[in-house]
C-alpha cells in the first residue's frame, strides 16, 4: 500500500470569485493530522475538496491512491466523514440511520445493523439508540456523527470540528474516543479545529492554515521535546547589566516578556544564577524552552497576516 494517504498539488478553489483555497500543496502520510486555523481559514472547504464534494479550479491530487480528477466514487467508501454541519435525517432513530449509512457504504444489511449497534455503544449512545435523532442534544449529535463516520470501518476519517458544541466533559470524551480509534484501528485521520488544545491532544502532526493557505507544518515532537540549549529566563530587577554580561549570547524577549537565551554548549546554564547575583537581579523563572503549538500558531498566523 502506498504510504501517501493524501497528496495535493497547487489546489485553488473559488466561491463565486472569492478564493477560499489558495495554492494548497500537501502530502499526508499514515497517522493523525490536525488542520488548525481560525474561522474562515478554509479548513472545511479543503476537506470537501479532499472528499471530492467540491471541484478545485486548479491543481491535482491523489486520495488513497485515486486521482481527484477521476472522481472519488469508489474511494469514498473507504473514507469516513464527520461534517461540521448537522447532517441527520429527521424522523429516524440512531440505529436505523447508522445502519442505513453502513448500507450506503456498501455493507450488507445484516452486517450494517450489527455494526450500527456496536459503534453506537462505542460512542456512548447505547441507551438512546432507539430515540429519534431530532431529539438529541448537540453533544449527542456529535457522538452520532462520529458513529456515522465510523460504521463502515473506513481507512481514512475526516473529522470537521469534532468537539463543536460539546461541554467540557463531552469534549474530553470525544477527544479520548478519537485517540482510541486512531490507536486501535491504526486509523488515518485529518481533524480540523480552531482549538489548539484539541489538536494537541489528538494529532501527531499539524498543518496550520490561514487565508486559504497552509502556512506551517509542525510535528508534535517539536512541541513535546525541549531544546536544552535555549532557556527561558524571567528576571526581576533592571536587566541592563545582566544582559551586558551576556555579550555574544543571542537573547530575545518573547510574548510573555521572558528572555529566550540561546546558550552555547560550553556555557553552563546554572552560571546564569551567579551572574544574576553579581549584577543585582533575581531570576524568577528558569526552564529549558519548550516551543508550544500555541507559539507556532501565533507565529504562523502573524506571518501570514503580514504578507
Ligand atoms: N458556500 C460558500 N459561499 C461563499 N463563500 C463561502 C462559502 N463557504 C465558505 N465560504 C467562505 O470561504 C472561506 C473559507 O470557509 P471555510 O468554511 O472553509 O472555513 P473554515 O476554516 O472551515 O472556518 P470555520 O472554522 O468557521 O469552520 C470563508 O471566508 C467563508 O466565508
Ligand atoms: Mg469549518
């Protein structure tokens, strides 16, 4: 099997002359990818292009080995899509709707019914599975949409704002389910969100999107690991003399007002405390720098605004 799950090159998409996707090229391998961006960034539009629901004005792509141009009728059976909008059919209970979706994806009826019960149990809707879905709360609808995306055991799941409208408890459970599905099923996923914490909890890799463009690609290792040669230092007192003594060491101030010091290998970090004492300042914060997804997001979005 090919290691590339999704490959896009130079994709443009317009809504009545408004460019919602602007030259997107990307390559997504197996695993869980996050698509992170503010409202209006183009996340939903890009997902619909990947699903073949929207036809790009330019560019090409391959999804699970099939050409975007050729239409994705067959491939769509291997994709589970959890849309942002509500997509439930009124007047149906959850078991009927879920098994119907399974059948639409090519499952034999009996198997679809059996599987519907399983996935509804899995997402925590077993007690409400015979209730009309119109009567479901927002959180229950999100769980049901996850079940609908999962019923036919797809190879790739595309989840658009999976925690939208959920309370904190429900949101945690939804994220946990996603992590569980990804781990157990070795599932390939793309998850969109404008919420950093959701993406951080679920995704190994993150594409940051703004104004229809991918503005940054980050690996979660970058966020989890520390860079031992860069230290964050918070100082109380007048730092002039302290900084003067650090000549030759690259120093910058971050958004929180902390110094980021790039220490060369022969500079023992603990000697900063001696230096502080000698120059009459106190070190109130000291730790190896850890680049967070939030830093990456703020930087990427800031840069793309500046363009
Ligand atoms: N049907 C449409 N007609 C015209 N413009 C649209 C349409 N759908 C989306 N847009 C515009 O395209 C841009 C991208 O929208 P999209 O819904 O893809 O963003 P998004 O990143 O999913 O945002 P959100 O986080 O709010 O869901 C936005 O500026 C939006 O206003
Ligand atoms: Mg959206």
